[in-house]
C-alpha cells in the first residue's frame, strides 16, 4: 500500500487489512512524502500491530510508480497483494485469493470485481470484469480489465518480468499485466473483494491525458513484442506524445483516445452521483489543446456531458439546452453518445474499471458478464430496539445492495435503530426514519405512502413485530403504488390470549400481500394452522448470518467484555434480557450445574437487566452483564458454551451466529430451534422452562470435551450449508423475481413458493 496525504481514509483501509480472516501476512505501507497526518497515523498503527512495516520514500513526490516499485521490492512473501490507501478490502479477500492461486498454480495474477463507494457511503454499483483467462486474454490488449487495487500476484512472476517499468508512470499496472499475460494466465474472481472509493477530493482528471498516453504506449509496446520486434519503450525514461508519434501513432488517434478517456471518466463519476467531480473533468476537457476536427468533436461531447450533469442535478431546462447544442454542433452526436451511455447496463455505473492510484481505462461494450436485473426494494422495519429483527434487515439490505439492487430502508426514529441505520447507509442503502403508531395513525400512514410513492419500489418488504403495525404499513404501501408487497414473520404472536385477534388481523392482511416469508418450517406450520393463512402464500426462507469472523483474538475479546481468562467455563447468552427468552432459566440452570469457576455472560438489554444486576452478587457463580454488544462475533469468541433457553422463537439470529462460531450449544426445543440444530445433532436440546435440563447439559459438556467439539463442528457446518447470509439473500431475490417476472402472488393463482 502506497499513500501520499491520504489521512482521511487511511485508517479504514489499514483496518480492513488487519481484520482479514487470514492473518499470516505483512502489511507494507510506504509514505510518499505526505505533509498531513499520514506519517503519524502509520507509525501509530505500526506500534499497535507488528504485522505493519512502515516505509518512507527517500525521494518523495515521484508519484505512484516509484513508490509502488519500492514497496514491491521490499515484499518478502510468496504473494504480493496491492491496494490503494483509500479503498477497503473485504475480510476474506486474502484468504480467497490465496486459496485460488494455490488451487490454480498456472495462474500468476488474480483480481476481482469491485463495489463502488461514494465518500463513506457504499453504493449498489459493481464494476465487473472478464473472469476467465481466455476472455481476459482477448480483452487485455484493448483495455485494462484487471483492477490493480484488487490484485494478488506471485512475487516470483513479478520479479521475472521486471516488475513495474518506469516510463509508464500512470499505466504501470497495465503494462505489467500485458507482460505477464504473455507468459501466464490471469484471472478475475466474480465476487467483489474490495470497495473502491470515489470522492470529490480525487484529482484523477488532472492525469487523464497522461494515463491515456501511457496506456497507448503500453499497447504499442505489447503489439511490437507479439510481432517479435524490439520493444520501443526500452531505453526511454518516460513516454509522451512525441514518443507515441515516433512509434507510428498520429495526432488524431491520440486526441480521440484522450477525449474518450475524459468522456468515460466523467460518465463514471456522474453515474455515482459525484456531480462536482464530473464538472471539474468537463472543465479540464475544455482546456485541452486539440487540432482539426477534434475541436468540434470536443465541443459536442462537452455539451453532452454538461447536459447530463444538469439533468443529474435537477436542472432540466438547462440540460435540454446543452443536449440540443451537442446535436447541433455535431449531428451524429446524439446517436453515438447515447449508445455509449447505454453501455452502463443494470446497476453497474460503466463497463469499466479504475486501475492503479485512481486511474481509469474505459472498456468496450460486451467486455463484462451480464448483471442480474436490478430491483428497487424498500425494506420497512418496525422494531424500536436493536435486536434480531433489525440485524436481519441490516444483513438483507447489505446483501441486496451488494447484488446490485437499489435498496431503501425505513426504520423507526427510536434511538435503538441508530446503529442499524448507520450500517444500512454504509452498505449503500438509502435510509428514512419514520414510524406508524397504530392503525389510526393517519399522519404516519400518509408519510409512509409518500415515501413509497416517491421511491416507486418494485417490492415493499415488511419486517414488522406485530399485526397492529402491519395494517397501516400495508395500506400505505398499496396506496403508494408498490408493485408487490412481501412480509417476513419474525415472531408470530404466540400468546393464546392474543392468538384469535392476531389471527384475524393476519388473515385480513394477507389478502393484500403477495407473499409471506416464514423463517422456519415450524413458523410456517404455525402460520398455516393456528393463524389460518393460505398455504400457497407462505414461503419458508430461513434467516441467514454472515460468516464468523471476529476482529480480535479470544484473549483480547475476553478482556474487552470483562471476562476472566483462566477461571473456568464461560457460558454465554446473546439477546433480549426478557422473561420470555428464558434468561432466568439459564441462571437457575447454571446455579444447579455445580460447575467450579463458572462464569455466565449475558449480552443484551431488556427489562430484566436491573434485577440481574441486583442479583449478581448473590449468585454461586460469576455473572457478567456487558450490555448490548455491537459486534456479536467478538462476544461469541469469548465463550466456551452458548445457551439459548428461549420460551418462544421462530429462528433466533443469535443462535445461528453461535452456530457459525462453532460453539457447543444448549437450546430450548421450541419453534425453529430443533431444525437449526439438526434435531439435536448439532447441539443439545432441552425442554423450555426446565432449568434442571440446562444444568444437566452443562455438566455433560464439561465432562466430555470431545462432545462439545463434535457438536460445535456440526453446528458450524450446518450454519455454512443452510444458514449463510448469501444463501438467504439469494432465496429472497428469487422470490422477488418470481413475484415480479412470473406473475406469482396475490394477483395470480400461481403459488408464491413451492
């Protein structure tokens, strides 16, 4: 990683590397003469983590090329991974790329697709590239289809071809890929492994002419090598326009390529909502020195881009005037430039990719695989406290955004939804805060209707905690013009006293729904039998959780949550501290187990918290109450056993997270819990409200360490196979597709799901 005056985003970039699931690496950070707080930040991070090797360029200010050559020369590992200092690597990036290179020894370089960020907001736009070696080989001579910030390459191959070459200051990576491709296959992984950041502070437009000239030079150099001629770049310190003319190019060809580079770069950043940066690119484009017919072409393209910027910023009349000027200046402009803009299909901003230090090379149409059709999805969550429901919405919003859909999330204005709101926004979703309080809240219904009408979603997906919330939300969604309405039943009303009323409301509500998602088979049976919902409208899609990836070590996690390191067994629970969750049963079972040095950690908030704090000093074991934890993985990393004693549960997210962590689990035999634990093959099942069975299970796990390990391994395997977040998102995507494309749902006789 090389950086110059990158303090604003550097910490986030470093943290994304340090939180990798693979931890055997060195992080080389080379400071290229920064004048802000970059150097101090790097030194502070290096003191905190010995995996960081801070370097400083001896002759700073030479640009990304010399800095990258120095950093790669210092690398000592088998592989070299590149990343820009304002980007973010996903946690499993290094692990996936190393596994791929080990499984494919013939491949020298592996990159991936990238998801776009605008400032600190994660967007739905994904930049995709050819994946197979043959497709890359066919595309690379014409355009750079390997994004440097996503790359991992073999160090010995990098050294064998001579590494980055000095003359290609702004296209060193492209020249390197062309030389490596002459000897070895290159590949791209289909999943985005990096978030590529665009922000108004970028100065990329200043270097577009140099980038284009160096790109053309790399292409000419590659063509000469393929023809077994001498490389025209050998012996040159740098490449300029004059050098390209000596290589056989003409001025018109160079000018056309430069204009194309400006156009595509402006089209890209404008598609991502960076109108200010797009305006600066157009202004730079106007200052170009061109000759002949290129002046008229430049005027037409500038007018077209100014029109697009005006449309983007809501100035419709001015935009129409600029487009008219473009067509009058050059009559062929309308057809030709409209065809260019259409290359931005689906959720992808452009068919192109940034490369090295923010450089950009446009890609021809058809170079990338097709993107699944994007949907406009509105998720409406009614919970007012952070818990499983909001965690589910957060995961679904992130997954749908990553898949390229336009996601809008409506959350309660209550403080408990603050963290989920920030997380949804960071995942690229648009977030609104409002609530509808009861079926007679006409003002709330009107506000929600206006949101639905303004956003025009294809699907409104309700995540509500009671039937009372469902009726006004349904009314608002239907009046707002939603094409399809779906609801997920996270917690059906289990109390017999409320069942008749709730069932009546649910039966009425489902007449206006296109699908009802049950999170477990037990949940679905309950909805069909006890509530009388029509079987054809109920679809079973289990909850899903991300892969277990704690950000800190077990020892550091225990220190953070105030848990002793070597005192004895640490039993944990994660969820609401409420009677219906069986928290008091857990305490009674722990007291009856008689295990020496037992520690019980209850993470969460709820009405029982004050009473638990009062009782803590009188219990025969150590009780720790860390409160609500933001990162469940870090808390679960502390535990030896996870207990989930809930009296009523459709499919608890905390249970699935504990399964993903590979913990031995003791859980109540209610709702969807037996399904998740494979009817006892992946955890010990106990009767609800039976503390003595919890005590017996804890003693059994304490005596038989092999049993705990077997159960933990089985739980992890079940979580990865059946309850992954990606699998859940794909199933929900498929349901949306059936409803929207296949005609299934309330308006069709076809069943919503099998």
